[in-house]
């Protein structure tokens, strides 16, 4: 199945609480049925999300 979208979110803590709204964003990104999302422990934290077509 081809990929149709990429989102890279900055300042998403790898562990612990982040800014207001970050936890809701991460939960939604990781639970979307047509997406795969992964935290990356780089800098202050990055969340990379790929969406399938």
C-alpha cells in the first residue's frame, strides 16, 4: 500500500509531559487506523507520522 502523507512534529517530548495539546495530538496520530506514528529521540523530541492511501 503506498504512502500518501508525512507529518513531522517538533518539540514532542520522547518521555514525559509536553506543551498543552501535545499529548492529545500524539494519541490521535498513533491511533489513526491509516497511519503509523513513531517518536524519535532527537533534540527536544520529534514525532514522525506516515499516512497510507
